[in-house]
C-alpha cells in the first residue's frame, strides 16, 4: 500500500491522523501553491487548512486516484476564490495569472469539463518545456521571473512562450468548436 493509499484509507476510516499525514507529506507543497496565488503566507495557511477540512468532508465518498492532485486542486480553487474575494473588496491589486487567460479559461455552454479535456490534449501535444512553463504560470501561479530563472532564460522568452501557447490554445479551442 502506497503512502497516499494509506492516507486515503485513514480518511475513509475517519481517523484524524489522515490530516496530519497529508499535512506532513503535502503541507509545504500546498502552501507554496496558495502563496503563489495570494502572495500572502497567512492567507495561504488559511487556504491549506480549508483544504484539509474540505478533504475531510469529501473523502469519502470521493476516492482520489492521486491525493496530491486532489489536494492541489482544492487548495488552488480555495486560493483563487479568496483572491477574487479580496480583489472585489479592494478593487485593486495585481492581476491573478489565471485572469491572463481570460476567455481561454471561461467555460462555454458545454462546460468546463470539455475545456479541461481540450486543454489536457493541447498540453500533451506541446513541447515539454513550453508545457511546463504554461503549467507553472497558469496552474501553479509562479511569477514569470521565477520561471525565467528556473529555465535560465529571459523574461521576454517566457512571455513569448506564454503568448505563443495562448494563441495555439485559442486555435485548438476553435477547432473543437469552442469559441473564445
């Protein structure tokens, strides 16, 4: 039994050690994702705590295949909601990188599942470095300068890659009949 399977089993058994084990294994990772979006450690910690509560309330009946992805999805959605709530209250601040995608990320009448399918297909067909840059920016909300440093390339090169990827994604969505 893998560590993730063990943790999921603890959730199913309603054993509070599940949260401790999940935090020990994924806590720093989840906090990094939340902080990248919110740019605030305290708000990030709050989102991580909300993630554990949500996991407690949804496992069972959910039985995630990948606990890491499951928890990351929850913390990311929580952080984006908190960011948008704060933004609405302040009516100012930095633009959330997901907002850069604009209409590319907006569900059409077929819903977000169809867009997710097309996006997954699009990313699988992309060059590995381009795909990683795209995912780091738009899923994990990494700042562009950190992505540039990670790959040893200029900020301009990162922006150019992101622009190229967004244009290719727009074309792919249009080919699939999803108008953006």
